[in-house]
C-alpha cells in the first residue's frame, strides 16, 4: 500500500508500506478513498 510521508517543508513522499493488521481488540482498519494534503501551514 502507499502511505504519504511529510518529511519537511516541500518534501512530501509516497512510500510503500506493509499492509495494516489488527493488534488490539479496539483497533480498526479503515480505507480512505480520497484525501488531500495541504502543506501550506509549514
């Protein structure tokens, strides 16, 4: 899966990460269909 990683000002990367898993009884895995990253507040 791809994950967005904000490293610093103007440095945003999409990185491959392993699939999430349930570790605790209260955990939940959600699927995000659309998202927007605004980094203008740095």
